């Protein structure tokens, strides 16, 4: 590893331990040339998951968008922050563990609705009303009837 201070191409590792997130390794390094110390993080490189939007545009999967949708659906509901985090974690894991590295946004939406249905019925209906773009009260009632069965 190149020293960020003097540019010397060789440094040595003093200490290695898991980082706080347990998904990376934190290494304390020392430069033999200038004597300065610095920290590096080592993480597994993953192939990004691509989401195919309705208009066929592609963008990288963004956990923050899922989190925001779930938070909005659960607004003023008796759902704890821990439950929301756990649900978002489950959604992310479900999406990332798929065979394909491209997934339609419609499939992501269905996964979110499935998890919200288990979490809170009102949050599910809120998310579904935006996701399915209900045009009128009748389509909203049809979705409610499906849920109640």
C-alpha cells in the first residue's frame, strides 16, 4: 500500500481487525520511510445490481430508495425503527441474492409490498396505492378486498 503522506510504495500492517460493520477489515499501517501511520479499510468487491426501470433505463440498486419508501409507508404507524431496518435489510438481501444481476423495478416493488404486508397492513396499502398508481377509489377497494381475503 502506497503511503498517502510521502508516496513511498511500501508500508507495513501494524494491526488488523474487523471494522464496526463486520463487512470490512480495518488495518493500521505504518510507513517505514516517513514514520507516519494511517488506516485503510479492505472490503469485498461486488458486482453492482442493476434495476431496470419502467422506461427501460437502468440504474444501480439503491438501498436508500427502498428505505425512504418503507419509511413513508410506515409514517405515523406503530412500527419501530428496528422493525423498519430489519424489513429493509430483508428486502435488500432478497433482491441481492437473486441469480440475475439485473432486476426489473416491478419485481423490487413486489418484494417490498410482500414484506410490508407482513409488517403492517396500513403501510402495505399506502405503498401499494403509490406503487400501483391507483386511479380511483374502485381500484383502491379492489386491492383492499385482495388483502382482506
